[in-house]
């Protein structure tokens, strides 16, 4: 070999960086499909760059990619198309505390199911030495007991913005004067009375989580694994980092320690081709399209008759074409400009140039997608972080909030007309 060729070969070897492949375990006991839709691209991305990813969840893939192994959880009903509008017909002033206890109950059920599952037993008995564990941190921290037994560092993942009980575990400051508390429906711009209510709510939720959720997690992991485990509060503080589904462009700037990484919008990947029928519906809409979806949990077909008729009357009076995620085969009193489907590819629709307005429940995935695609929103928040997401969109001029209790023919029509204004679309 010529000397020059030898030198070039050596230089090329020196320029190559070593490739490291880590064993990564994901623990996702919550049966909410929308939560896992956010985590899945992160997990698939890690597998795509060569890491060995093992995922414990309720959502195994039919055709997992290379380096991606599912260990499915069973025994729980999935939270998909499972919530009726009846749940929102009566909401007292303290309903956000009722929602907290709903989350608490979901967390207990999910943890009890996961801790006693064949999946967790398989993970613990496999004796695999994982380099890193990814754990959903939502409404119960029982999986931190599993991470402790596996003796591996862990990173918390949240499909929601930081919740009041997240801040202490990562040493992050919280300032309720401009950081909205969960369920409150405030943007970062609050009046004095709103700041007062926000402060009380944030501190109350922290105390409630500590008393109810932490005590429940302690009881469950010690019943399952014995009294030798550390207290759950000590395990929480071992969280190395948190990857959070928020972004300052939508939820406003916040002081964050280096342990918190905003990855809002990470799920917006892999755009697929629209099927021919749907593509034609969108392409041939001369006056644009209004897209309606209230997420993966709420069944639109349970919308009360009076509100459904009010909505249809308003939609039928508009010249835009309407595409609605509707779980039934038929829609009573369906106007000629309204088209229904049981499932729709949301981000592909939102980024179509003919889409003018998104009628939404204010879910965080949809809010991120509509911001990415530049589509105004008419948001009707129902529960959880949807109130804050809707307030953030309205505060930034990106949409209109239409409370569920105020749905009438006139309010729907006026909200849609405002969202369709050129000034709203420009923002």
C-alpha cells in the first residue's frame, strides 16, 4: 500500500467516534393512549440510533422497529374513547380538586396493576443490568421502586407540563405569580385575585400529592417488595433529569434548572400520506376546512343532543367544509358540509394548507401540533392541563376559548367566525 493511502486510512480511523449502545428500560404504567403517543417517538428515536430499548407499557407495537422490545402490561382498560360528556355536565367551583382525586385513583389502579404484573416480574427476574431507566412521572411514583431495585439511574418523562409536585424533586423554583397551576385555566398574565387563587391551588396540590399519592406509593411498593425500600420522597429526589412536554413558545418562559429539558412537540414526526378520499376532501374544499376532534379519550358521540344540534346548526351555516372525528357510523341532523370519520390522522390534517380552524378540547399534543402547523383554535377544555393550554393559546392570539357550559348555536358561530378572521390566522 502506498504511504499516502496508509496515512489517509489511519486518519479516517482516528476521525471515527466510538459508538456506544446502552440498555434502556422504559416504565409506563398509565393506560392513557395520548400519554404514550408522546413518549413513543422518544423511545423509537433511541432505538433508531442503536440503543437497546425495552418498553413496559399498555401499548405494544404490532411491528416493533429494530432494537425495540415490548413487554406488555395487561389487565387494565385503556383510556381511549372511554370518557362520556356526562362527566362534564355538572362542574362545581372546586372541580379541579375533584379532578386531582380522579388522577389519584387512576394512579393507584395503574400502579397496583403494574407492580403485580407479569411484565414487572419478568423485568426484575431477567437480571439485565440497565444503563438507564425512563419513567413516566404523572400521578404516582411507584415505578421508582422498580428503578431502585434495578440499581440504575432514571430520567422522568412527563407528557404534561411540570406539575406542582414535580418542582421539588429536581430542585426547580416555582413562582405561582406567573406560572399557572394545574387545572386553573390561567395564562401567565393573571390578575391579583387570580395570582392569589393560583398560589393557594399550587401549594394545596403539592401538599395533597405528598399526603395522598406519596403515601399510597410507599404502601404499594413496600407491600410488593418489602420494608427495605427507601421512602418514596427520597426516591423522587434521585431523578437525574426530567424531559417535559412543554415549550416556552406556547406555555411561556419559566426559570428551569439544567435538569429540566423542554421537549414539547417531540412527537411531531413521521408525516404520512393522506388516504385518497381524505386528501380529495381537503384538496377540493374551496373555502377551507374546519377540523373537529376532542382527543383520544372523549367519545364525541356522547355529546348531549342540545349541544350537538347547536354545534351542527352553526357549522351548517358556514361555507367551510367540516371534518369531524366521530365514533359512530351516523350523525343525526348531519349538514351536507359535515363529514365524519371514526379515526383521523390529526397532524397530517392540521398541516394541510386548506385547514382554517381546529375545534379542539385543548389537549397538549393537539395544541403543539396546531402551533406547529399554524392553525387557529377554538378550544373547549374539559379536564386536566387543557384549561391552561387553551388559556395559553388565547393569550397568544392563536385561538378562542369556548367553555363547554356556554356552547350554543350563537357562541359556536361567533367563536368560529373570530378564529376564521385573517388577523387570527396571521398570528
